[in-house]
C-alpha cells in the first residue's frame, strides 16, 4: 500500500459520511414541509367541525358532502379541476416572488388585467384572423398584461423601497376599478343589461373541452405552467440566482447578481401566470370580460402557495384540494341548507392556521434530531 492510499480511503469515507448526513437532513426538511401543513389542515378541519356543530349541523355529514361534492364522482372531479385551474396559476403569482423573498398578494389584480387585455385582443381580432391565432394572441396578451402589472411591484420594491405586500394589495383595487370603469363604460355591450360585460370575443375563438368531458384545455395548460416554472426555478441558473437573492441580498450583490433585474423578472413571471388565468376565464368560461373575473381566485392562490411551501409542483395537488372544496359549495347548500359562504369560512380557517404553523418550522426537536 502506498503512502497516499490511507489518505484517499479516509477522504472517501468522510465524503460518504457527509453525503449521508446531508441526505438525512434533506429528508428531514422534506418531512417537516409535508407534516406541518398536513397537521395544520387537520387542525383547520377540527375548528371547522366546531363551527358547523355550533350552527346546528352534523359535522360528519357536512364532511361527507364536502367529499362527495369534490371527489365523489367523475362529474365532481371535473368541477374540482375547473376551479383548480385558475387557482394553480394564481398560486404561482405568490410562490415565484417568494423565492426572492417577496410576499406578493397581487394575483387578483393580475387575473383581472390579464382577462381584460385578453378580451380586448379577442374583440379586436374577432373575424379578422384564424381562431387558433386569435386564441394564442389572447393568451399571450393576457400573460403580458398580468406580467407587466405585477412587474411594477418589483420596480417599486427595488427602486423606491415600497413594501411589496402593501403595493400589490393596493394594485388589486386599482385593477378592479379599471375593469369596472371600462366594463360599465366605454367597452360595455348594450345587449348585456343584467350583467354589464364587454363585447364577445367570438364563439369560434373559445377554448374547447377535452373530448366529451366538461374540462377545458385550460386545465392541462395550468398543469404545464406549474411543471415548467418548477423546472425554471429549481433546475436552471436563473432559479439558483433567485434563491441566492431570496436567501441573502448582500451575498447576491457580492456575487455580481443584478438583484433588481431578478426581482422584476420573477414578479413578471408570477403576474404572467395569473394573467393567463384571467385569459383562460375569458376564453373558456365567460367569452367576454365582466365582473366575474373578480372571483377571488387570486386570494385563494395565496393560501395554496403557502400550503405548498411555494413549490410549483406541490401547488398542483393543493390547488385541486381547494378547488374541490369550492366545488362542493352547491351541494352543501342543497343538502344541508348552508350558505355558499360556508366553504369560504373553511378556506379562511385554513389560511389562518397555515400562517400560524409557519412559526413551527425549525422549532420541532424531532426534525432537528433527524
């Protein structure tokens, strides 16, 4: 045995020990990220059961109706997927900026502006271009509208030091006001008396359904967006740069990264995802822009993003769960005579408990020991 062989063997042994320890720590963190949200969900359901019991109803029967209305049949699954599609995209609007340390809650405004700009594109091109081209331009216009709107949050944060949570929240109200001003004014279709709306984008320019189902092609588009943005943020140099900016801005500056550029791009990507959600609502559901774009999908996306720990792949099952809860509201009203707002109560309870559970990360000794 040569002189260097013992050193090589010792180095290899220590490298293996360090790799094993790193893998154990990663597994413990993954387990922590899974169990804490699940525990928060269980606590939320217990609190909701108490609320239902005090309202004079059987909690077990209500939970049974929630399951049946959400996932009890193929018809229920279709409704859940339809409601989950925009929630997935709006959750990305919060999850992506969170990678750079920003708490952005402007998904609702991006949905509204994306749907409005997509409707304008569809109205302008209706009958003058092939339906496939019109639909593609509607989606692109919606993404550009939502992305440009949310990129202002990054600009205000980096160049003026404006708190991104407050600015994005206020921008929601501005976007909704712009929508109402145009829908009730210059863009109003005189034929829409009961529900003021813009002119139709044209039946030929609508997104079709998948086969014989009632699920439109916007659902797989939302799934693809989650997978693509997960790959971008977890498997590319840009995603690594965003993680560095989110971890330590000073270290990112020392490394030569353009912090402002990364922040603005990430906010733009999140806004573009929410803008596509608005465009899909116009092109697949309403056929025109109206007040129905302000349906609370942006606020639901905040809850989904926090439950998924800002992981674009984890957003998919969480959004389907929340979409199922929303889809069961009608059944609760018919069977138990509960108002539609009952599912919003459950959604609010989950949101509060999830936020409270954020304080548990890194404080549970069992995970630290692992």
